[in-house]
C-alpha cells in the first residue's frame, strides 16, 4: 500500500486559489480534502494522496496560482500522524 501524504497551499486571492486547486487536481491523482479561510483574503487548500502525487500536485498548484495571485506558502507532509487531522 502506498504511503499517504498531506499537501497544503496557502494562497492570497480567490482567483489564485481556484487556479491552484484546479491545477493541483489535474496534475496528479490526489484528493481535495478541503480548505480553511485563514484571514486577510488567504485560503489554505488541503490535498491528500501518495507522497509523489501530492508533491507533483503541490508544485503544479503553486506554479499556476502564482501566475494569477500570491502564493504565501506550501508544504507536503509525508505520512502525517493521525492526530494531525484534528488540527
């Protein structure tokens, strides 16, 4: 069984957020796990899947979202602990 990873992209701006999510989902076999409104127009997108797929999806999302808005940060956590989802 493949190891799971959690990927996050923090965007500023609605259009950049949609573009980043669309590109990430098209780039690799990942699942959209939701979003969190951070504040000041920032949104954090969450994706889950195989480690390599999540890395590819996050890279594609950052590149696409950065063309239309501001990417504040991105991260990939390989094999996150079960309690990480509670945060």
